[in-house]
C-alpha cells in the first residue's frame, strides 16, 4: 500500500478545516466519539454548526484563538492509499511551519475562496510549494456555492492564477484546478449536477491518480551512511554493514560506489534488510549495504554511484528560509546538517531577500529574520557532497543549527 | 470500503521508523525504549531489531511499573526480554509514593496514571538517558497530532508546544544541552490499523488481553472496567463475567474493555475497521478534560 503526503495551508475562514473534515467524514475516517466530541465542543462555543476545524486545531491556544499555529498531521485511507495530510497555518507569521509541513509533501493543496479570488496568501503558498519543488499542485476553488456554481467565475480565477505564476522557477510542476464546495462536500469525494460544466476529476479521484513513484528514483544513487553495524559475534565476526536510507536513485548488487569524502571505490557485495538479501534498493528504502573491499566509511559519509558522483563543495550559494526569532548573523558560524552529516559553516553574506507575495527581490533589504526567504553564501569547514536542489532534491537540501541554542534556525537549498 | 485491501501494511512507514531509530542510536549517547508492554511498544522493539540486525538492539528497555498493570502484560514483557536477550530497567511508582514525591489519588476514579510521570522523570535523570523512544502516534489524540519526531524536553520533562523545532524533509536535529532530553516517536505517522497490520505481517506475539477472554468487569459511565483489587468500587457496582478484550493496554484502573469475540488478529482488524469509537475512547485518563493529553504532555508525560 502506498503513502501519499499532502500539504494543506490556509486560514480558518477559507474553509480548509471544513474540507479536511469533509474528506475524513466522506472516507469514513472519523469515529463517532470524535464527531460527538466536536459537536459538543461546538455547542459549548455557542456555534450552531459542527465546527470541523476543532478536529485539527489540537492545542489549547489554537482553540482559544481559532487559529492554526503549528502543523497537525491527519490520516485517512482509501482501499488503495494511505494519506497523510500536514495541515499548516497560512498566516505570514507561520511561514516556517508552512515550509516544515510542505517539505515532505508530494502534493500541495491550495484553497482559493471563489468570492475573493487570488489573495496574498495564495501566492505565498504557491511560492513555497514551487520553491520546495512539490511535484503536484491542486488548486481548489472553494465556496462555489456562494457564486452560484458559476463556470465564468471559476475560469476567471484559473486565468488569474496562471497569470500569477508565469515567473515560477519550477515550471514542470503539475497543476490542476478543481471547483468545489467543501461545506456541502461537492466535488471532494462525490460529484454533483451543479457542476455539469466541469468534466474533470473530483479532488479524491485526482489524489488517487497522482503518481507516487518518487521523482528521486530517476536521480543518481545517493546513500548517506547513518550507522555502521559491526556485531562482532561468532556468526558475524567480520560483518561490517553500512546502514542508511537510499536518498535518491537505486542501488544494485555489483554497482560501483564511491565513498565520500575519502574518494575510495568498491562494489556492492550485498544489500540486506533484516534476514533478507535484496538484489536492489530504491529511494526511500532503509537497508544495510556491505562492500567487497575494506574501505574507510563512517557515519555521515555518503556512498554515491561512482559513475555520477556529486561535486565537492566548500563554497555554497543557497536559497534559504529563516526559521528562528534571532536573525541570521553574517559572519557567524552555524552547524550545517546535510542529510545526516554535520559540519561547521560560516555565513559569508546575504545576496538578496525575496518578497514572497510577488517573487521580487526586496531592494536594499540585507537581513534575514524569522520567516524571511532569500539567498545566501556559505563557506564550510569540510566539503559537502550535495547536488543542487533543482537537480536532485533528495541530496540538495540542508538545515542550519545554532551551536549555542541548538535550535534548527534555517532550511537551505543548494544552488 | 472493501476490507480486503485494508490488510496491507504501507512499507514506507517501516522504512521511515527504521531511519529514525538509526538516527537515535547515532545522535544520542544513552537512548532507551519506553516499554509498556502494549502493542505500540512491542512494534518498536521489532523495528529496533530490524534496524540493527545482525547487530544487537543498542537500547535498553525502560518500564515504569505502576503496580496496577495487567499481570498478563508483565508476563509478556519478561518473556520478550529473555527471548531477544534485551536489557530491561524497571522503575516503580510505589517507590515514588514511598519517597513522598507523589500521593495516591482517592475516590472511585483513582489511578496511578498521572503519578507515573514523576517516576519516569526520576528514572531518566538517574539512568542519564538523553533520548527516550516512545510508541506514541499522531492519530491517537489531537495534542499528539502536533508532536514532532524528535521532541525536546527541558530538565523538568516539559513539552513546549509553541516552541517546537521545525523538522524539514527527513533531517532530524537531536542536539541538546546537558540535562535536557528528547522523546523520539518513530511510529508517529502510523495509525492504529497500521500497527495491527504490521503485527500481523511480522507475526508478532502480543499479550493475551488483546484477544477475547472472559474476566470480571463492572459497568461505569457506559464503559466496562476490568474488576481488580486496584479499582475503587461503590456498593452498587457489582462485578460480573464478560467476554471482552482490550484495544489499548494501560493500567487496570484506566483502560476500559470492549465486548468482543475477536480471538484472532484478523478478527481484531475487522473489528477496528468497523468500530464507531476511537482507540483512546477507551482511555479513561483522556476523558478528564478536552485538553487532558496536552496538559499531561506539558508536565512530562510521554
């Protein structure tokens, strides 16, 4: 059974929570006691309808303020797929949570209120989904019931959206537009006569068809070593296995791999998963690799296919999303974590900061604070073996950690 | 919805959990598995076995024994530990009571569920654990839905929901200061059904109380409570024999039974697919208020 990760984002009044609630309800994924609890809580709040957002807003502060602060994870399944929704807040002050929730998604769901059309938040959401190179984007034009299910209004919004995204960096992103009414559950799981002019899929039909086969599978093989397994028991006296998860591509027994940073090469002897011996491993698989030769490999090293190794980089230009209260300090040394490898990195300078509401460089702004997105240059103490994020997202991202507070302060994309 | 296809376990979940366990072993000096004897922690042990095979599981198990456990759970725990040759540490809530650090609750709803947090935090401190691996899942409860994979706790074990570290892609940051510790949740993205399908696929042994059996129960607040010496009952609450099983395994004082004839894993899974009540609907400890879980987590509960 496959797993599809979806990211949704938006504010309370755009009907996102209702949409999620509806998906759960229509796929029979909420139990009666949970539904009754929400019904009772809605009543206590003096509402005359069942507020399905109470299902997703899990923290006391969120329920108090009626807003989503942090990412919530919601699960539902159909007979073919398991779905994981990362539901993130849409307000600008929670951009970092939006980036967090969207980083693992294969599909991004954007809601547009049919009455209001494209707003600032729509663009910010699109910008992040595009920056993260999420393969599938679904634009749900919601509240169609409030515009008389007007085909003309829908087409206007589609045209406006297409106009908006002409400058997008990731042009290959697959985008569909679906007219819906989440309040009445129309075009989510079930169809309605009211959309007779719409020939496309319902939301769930579309989600069911998305090709999950990870884009990473087409990229050259990268295997970050997490842990070296040396049992030193009688039965496994000389066993030395490299445990990790394939970050991109696929690896077969007999493939020639290069260990980085040492640059030594060897052939794959076995690929193992518990008591099984496998002929190959693919992006996403957690396995153990043993090599023909005794070469030096330890945690944090990268095993890469020898015919297409990543380049060695000490000077890095990277797109960055800043996630900490404390601003980025140029000249300061941070810890850079690329995959499972950590090294020291000094920020050389800020090239520019982007206005995520229009994808333009903000003139004269040369500082990166919480939720800011821009481009910086870094110099690392040892080389990292990254691909560019554009070429191979599975080996092209990193995080920055503040050595003093230990906080994860930024996510970066190698350019 | 066709039940037939729901027997499948999504393989990506196992790969993710193994990745997290390996990161935990690599990033921390003294990690441990919090083991309750329930199905989720049994799943964790299996995942750890697979993550490090043919090496040994590099984590000890820590069990906080409230003294109100189902005896079947304790018997199961000891058998698992000896068959896999694991290291087990047990800490007792009774000791915390005897030391005067906590007080037994009174009244008919008295349970040691809240008390065990103090015993747990003391154990983490004295055993110098810097990471505790737990079997909590995000689908269990709405505060848990907000939990990170690596959840940083301060010296008092407190969870600060508003100040969580962002987790990007699969990169995990376990850097902490001395005295702090991290709760690790490898099966965050699993649902109850995923766990059962995994137990079935891996053919794992589980405590007998998960299967239908006969035991004395009482009826209270529309639920069936296991009758035991630990439960404070009123004169009108008369025990009777019922054919039941447990969907979740906590203490005998805070876990309600469900009437069931399911005596095979397949029957349990079918039952869950058709259930109208959620898993934690049978957890009396969650019913105290809408934010019961969030409050306990802030206090260091796992």
